[in-house]
């Protein structure tokens, strides 16, 4: 296996190449984009490109963009000094295999490249049941599949019955990092309302009449892989009285507003009247600036002429209200190395005139939107000097910073989303940050649900 290392610092380039050779890889060196392009003209498909983010004649993502435009499929890894998610977003959208901070090269680079090649080999050996077309529309779909497949985002596939939504889902799965994990397609229309929860979440033997054996459920079956749900078919088959959805505010302008238009039209064609409004969590008793679009669709036979979303209930909460009562463990405090990385990253972006980078929130303010990934934590740092025993309990580089700067705890994040302290948080922190960042704000959902209930109760009286 060969790795093309694109790094303008000759000393560091040699260091990485020597390190890779010890790991069993052949290497080729390039110090500029122009040189890398010449090497790629002769490269084989199973070669890997490891490129620095900043280069003298451009950026690593420029090389990736050129490769994909020229139809060069080699796996591409972005390497940078700045261990922050913003710099990786564009490369991941363009089809970068992964992203690695330079300080993690020794620990993670060789296993990362091997895992990428293993996944590629599995894809080559696996037959994907996908129809092929030559039309421009299908080629457009293929481009979008290449964009979303390397990411962890949920994907909404729209189309009439029989147009191949499940085939596209399989194609996305086959090109993703989950290709070696299960792909589970659920025929939602065949699920009875009474057994749907059991089908998705599983049950133990004897849980109800007819449960002759333990069933793991679709979510556990697809763990680590892909779960394909035909949401429109669920609604069409079961015809629920109300469909309630939440999404990011940007959904309304995505693809010039066409994405939301298609979603709304789909619900309307299924026989629903659709209402929507953008609400902010900070107005419903939690100190978090989280704007989301909420969509409520009523079945036509019970739909009101107008649906009134809830007004703000409490905009007074600040971060102090969700702060941990006691000093938090040292593991939540940032190391000096990590802080220096964040500072350098922010300065670089400030020099370009944008506001990317970490943020330290005052306890008298509110948090920014918490999201899955490092960005959600780094934009919501706080200063807390209560912990006096700042001895590292995990393997970190450098020392714990002396300024009391820490990330919020999972419990504080849970409070930002409106979960009561009685709500159990049984998972490891890494998983909790992901789940809470992807969660809805309970207070907002509860307020909208009450408005929905009023409509349903009024219908019963009539």
C-alpha cells in the first residue's frame, strides 16, 4: 500500500514518511499542490492521499476538490494542526475519508489508513443491489450519494413508491464507513401500531402474549450500521392523526427552500394540513440559544383552520441555573495543549474575518446551541475555579489549564435540553454528548404537544 504525503514542511514530511514506512507503507512526497497533482496522474486507485490543510499554493481541500472533479477515487485524509471540526467539514462533504490532527498522527494514523483500506476491500468484494442509469438526474443522485456517504448525518430520501429509495439507501451504506456493519431495511407499512415499539426496541421472552422468544429490535440489530425507514409509508399506512417533526432552522433555506417544499408537499399528498414555526429553546425555560423549525401536520378530517404554536413561557434562565452543584472532576478541564490549539485556530479564522472558534460563556449568559461533535463543547466553554485538585485522570498532552476553563458536563447539557435531574444518564460521556446534542429540547416539545392536545380535545367535543 502506498501513501502520498502532501506537506510543505520538509522536516515534518520526512518524519511522517519514515513513520509510515515503519508501519509497512510505501510513500511518495509532495510539498505543493502542483506536485501532488503530477503524482496523482500516475497513482493507483488503492493509494491513499494524506494532505496538510494549509499548503503554499492552496489548501488540502483544493486538492481533494480537484481529485473528485477529475474522477480520482483515492482515499483522502486531511491533516492539520488545528484539532477542531470546522476545518474538516468541507473536506468530509467532498468525500474525504477522514480527518486527523497532527498531534494524533503517531497514535492514530497507521490504524486509520489500515481501516480505510479494509473498508475499501470489503466494498470491492460486496455486491451492491443498485440499478444503474445514465441520465443526468441519476448522475446527480450519484454525486449526492458520494457527498453524504462518508458523513454521520441522517439522510432523507424522497420519491414515489417503486422509484428505488431503498436501493439508494443501500448505495449510501455501501460507500460509508459503516459498510462492514448491518444494513437493516424496515417495512414500516407492515408494522401494527401495537407492536411497532417492540419491533424497533425489542422485547424479552414473555413480555406480552405471543412473545415466545427474545427479540433484539431493529435499532440494536442495525447497531453501528444503517437503519432504513420509509417514513412516508409509515404515515400513509397508519394515517396518524398528527405528524410532529423537528429540524434545524436551515431546513427552510436548504437547496433554496426546495427541500422543505418537497417535505411539505409529501405530507399534503398523504392527506395532511401542514403548519410550521421556528421557535427558540431559550424562550422555554432553558438557557440555550437553539432555533429549530417545528412542523405539525394534522390529518385533513381533524385539521384546524389555524394552528397556534405556543408563546414564550420563560426567557429568564441563565447558565448559572444549570451549573453543577459541586465541583466537577478534573477530566472536564481542558489541557494547556488543547487550549493552545483552540487559540491558534481562532486567531487564524479571525485573521480571515470570520467568527469560527471556541467561546467561553459567562455564567450570567446563555449557551449557544449544543450539537453533536467537538464544536458543541468548544463553543460552550465555561470558567469554573471550584476544582482545586487539577490532577489529570486521563491521558492528556500537557497539563490542565490554570484558568479554570472547562467544558460543560453531560448533566449540564441534559439540563440545557430540559431533562430533569431524575433522568438517568447511564452511558459514557462520549455517547451522552452525541445523544444530547442531537436531542430535542423537552420544554419546547411539551409546550407544542399541549397545543396539539387542545386541537384534538376540541375535535372530540365537536
